[in-house]
């Protein structure tokens, strides 16, 4: 009797061992077992966010909307200066006056003679006198330096009593209603440009804050730089800018080819596959969720749908060894053409760094 009882106990124990082994094999086969790192600690991967910016990086200096070099149009002595540096002027305002007494005398004498001509002369003589008067008026106008647009006096160097020659520069007038910049665009990026594209300016003089502008245009011909590179010089414009930014101040910027996109990335070893569907398991709650992923780089996949959020901690669903041996049973479906790779359990940034102007991540055009 004792022998039969012992045999029954042995048989029951054997059945329990076989059942436990079968359960473990099933869990291993379906990626349900937690994987250990160093034999004791479970391997997890964090979901992180990456912003992809499809843009062209530029840099340079800004210029005033318009600049007028204040020049004397004829020789003479300065008899009046009506502005100082920093003054605002309107189009047509007189900035500087040269002595025009001789020109005023010539005009008065001409007008006296013209009255006589109208009485005793022919119609042709009157016509000549009228043309001559226009020439005299122009000579009087040339004795003044006037503003050609609304603006601010950036510099003025003339004083009363100075003797000037024609074309002498006495200062400058600037229009600060907006700023412009000319930047070099590589020939490979010219096809991406469009008039009106947003441009993000960053000025060191403004503490590095962002100011938005836009692309105005570019010429229909390229240039070869001293470095041997072929470029096109595009014109940018910024309408609203900080008061601390002045013409000739430097900037860095980005021409936005397309709006920035935000991706959720996770190590491919955190994604399992079962019955043709991808899934992840929350390492804290154990909750399993279906997701849709696409390849991003050698080690990472991009989560395109599912309930996973940034910062989620996911349990590993495949080891590095298994993912290498069992192609098609890890994060990627068979035939994706992605290498199995190995991250050694380290989190690392995938894809192109933000702000790059190169090719977009896999799956983008």
C-alpha cells in the first residue's frame, strides 16, 4: 500500500512540473516573460518625444528697409542744417541748405526778361523762356539735400559754414519700418524655397528670443562663392522686431520648409508582435496596449498610433540576442529591411537632430 501511495504522489508531482514547464514555455514563446538585466533587474525603455524641423538654417546681418546717403548735388557753402542725428523726417523735408543766392538772382532776372518776351517776342521765344525757367528751378533745388522717404537721421556730419563739393557725403537717412537680410542658400535647397515662407530670426542683441519674418524672394541666377560653392542670395524680411535690434546687427535663423512635427520614439526591443499586431506592456501597471509603429532608425521605432504617451516606461519584449536570431518576431515585421542592431539597453536619440536641413526620417517625403 505504501508503494502505491508513493507512486501516486510522484505521478502528481510530475504532472505539476510538466504543467509549470509548459506554462513557462508558452510565456516565453509569446514574449510574456520579463527579461532581466544582469540577471536580477527588469529591462525597461522610456517613451520620449522628438521634434523634427524641416528647415534651412541661415545667418547674417540685417539692414534697414531703405538707406539714403545724404549727398550735396552741387558745390557750395552750407548755410543751414535743419536736423540732428536721431531726428525723424518726412519725405521731402529739407535736411541741409547750400547758399543759393546766385541761383535765386538768376531766376528773378529770368522772370523779368520773360515778361518782356511775352509782350514783344514770338511764341517760340516764350516757349524757350519757359524751358529755361525749369532749368533754373532745378539748379535751386540742387542747392538743397532733401529726404526721399520717411525715416530717421542715422548720421549727419555737415555744419554751417562748411564748403562742400558735388557728391560729398554728409550723412545717411534710414527707414526702420522693417528690416531685411540677404542670405546664401545652397543650390540643393533652392527648390524648397517659396515666397512668404516663415523665417524664425534669433538676435543676440535681443537675448536670443525668436522673431518671425518671411521670405521675400531670390534672383533667377546663382552665384559662385569664394569657396567654390554655388548659392542663391535670398532676401528675407522682418516687420516686427525688438527696439534693441539695429541695422547691421547679427542674427541666426531658420527658414521653415514645413511645420515642425512631433514624434514619439521608443527602443524597438520594447515592442512585441503577436498575430500580426504590435503591442507594448506598461512596466508599472502591466497593462498591454496595441500600437502601430514604423521604423525610425537602427534602434528606434516611431509610435504612430496607440494610447502610449511621452514618459511611459515599457517592459522589454525581446532581448538583443533573440531579436538578432528571430527576425520578424521582434519590433519589426518581416521584410521591413531594418537591421536588428543592438543598443545595449541604452536610451539614445534617433533620427536627425532638430534643426537639420537634410533628409527627413524614414516614412517622410
